[in-house]
C-alpha cells in the first residue's frame, strides 16, 4: 500500500506568516520514516513550490483576499490529489492553511464521486464571498465545494475550474465551537450534519464518530475524505495554529477519530491543516508538529496495542 504525500507550503488563505512551513516541519520531524516503519511505501516528490503561482497583482474580489493565488494553488493541489488517487494510492495532503481543501476535496471527488467528507475543525469554513467578514479564504472552502444553488454567485470566475461535487448529505463536522451566524444559517438551510463540542461532551467521541459515519456513510461502503484542521484540537494540545479556540478536542479524542476512521478501511484521502510552526515558542511548535505526525500515523493504521 502506497501513500502519496502532497506537501503544500501555502498560507494564502489567511493572513498569518508561517503556516506554509507546516508541511516542511512535519517532514523534517521524520514523518516519512515513521510511515515506512509502519510498512507503507511512500511517494513524495518534494513540496510544491507555490510561490511561483503567486500573481503579480491579486486585488480583492469583493471581500475575498488573494483569490487568484488561492485559485491557482488549489487547482494544482486538486490535480495532484486526483493523480495519486487514480493510481490507487492514499492521498495525504500536508498544509498549509485550510483553503487548500478547495483542492484536496475537489481532487478526491474527481477520483471518487461517491465519497463522503468528514471535517474536523473548531470552525465550519463555510462562509460565502458575501458572508465572510475576514475575506480570508480558509474560512470559506466548503461553500465553494457544495453542489447546491444560491451559495456562490457565478460572477466569481476565478474558481471556474472547481466543479462542486459535494452533496450536503455527504458532509459531516466534528469539533465545531466557533461558527459565524451566517454559517449557522447555511448549516441549517442545507441540513448539514454537525457534531459540536456539545455533542462530544454529551455522547462521548466514540458515539459521535459512529453517528457521524451513520449520517454520511450508513452502509460503510463510501470512500472517506478526512479533512483535519488541527485547531479542532484544544489549544493546549495543538497551540501552534492561526485561529485557536478554547474548549476543543483532547489529544485522545483527536487520535480516536483517526483510529476509528482507519478502522473502517474506507479512508482514501487525508488533510492535516493549519499547523503553523512559527507560533509562538519551541515547546508549542514541537507539540503541534508531533501531534500532526501522530494523527497521520493513526489515520494510516498505527494502533496502541
Ligand atoms: C469562523 N470564521 C472565521 C475563521 C475561519 C477559520 C478558518 B480555519 O480553516 O482555521 O478553520 C472567523 C470570522 N470571525 C473573526 C472574528 C470576528 C467575527 C468573525 C473566518 O475568518 O471566516
Ligand atoms: Mn501516487
Ligand atoms: Mn479549517
Ligand atoms: Mn479552524
């Protein structure tokens, strides 16, 4: 079994420096050797050089910041992910900010139209070009990916390469605790399944993961794309990330999600996003980068016994 690593040193979907170093640090910390040690053959032809994609001019489109840069980069990511998947490999995308999911999820659904998407995050990342307050595209990817009418106005031709293939009933969230009011409306309007930290507290992570799978993969026969924003974890567990929110998933809850999804045997594509190894001190950086690497190992079959 082969895992194709898509290294994405990219920060264009948000304003903080440093998140582009996330993939570089995870590889530097020995992730490839760890996976080889586990029996995986690893295909990694180096990190993408996205700086070459940066346009000279990239004025805002409405409120959206760096739309052209994000569009070009995520189109390339979609192609990389799709090509790994079409060769029968598991795709592992290392971010980089979460706008990269515009590419990873597009790539997965191009290869596996019948897939479902499990989104681990403090945030829903479902703002539209109209509803976003920040204009940061890492807060928007899901709205572009959903195959529904009325979310993205056609005027935004920048993302015309993106064919929305994600049905609302194939998306489920775990870990939400910082959702903007317009995002709450969108979740309700499309009946999107969302397990917040309230549900994690109420039912426990084991039951929440089971309910999440029942919602989007009732017969356990659909390929799974797991998009894991490390800010879904509590900031005491993953401090080095751009938009930390208290009251998140414990170290074990985060790893349990990966272990349980590995156990389904249906995982085809994983993103580990928003690791920013420049925030703030070296202990925080060490903790966050090593958590990113251990989440990957749990997705790929590492078990405690
Ligand atoms: C909740 N939405 C935010 C954060 C998006 C985080 C993206 B992720 O990839 O890290 O999950 C925040 C918007 N708020 C900022 C403070 C004022 C109210 C709006 C946004 O910028 O859209
Ligand atoms: Mn490959
Ligand atoms: Mn996110
Ligand atoms: Mn987030």
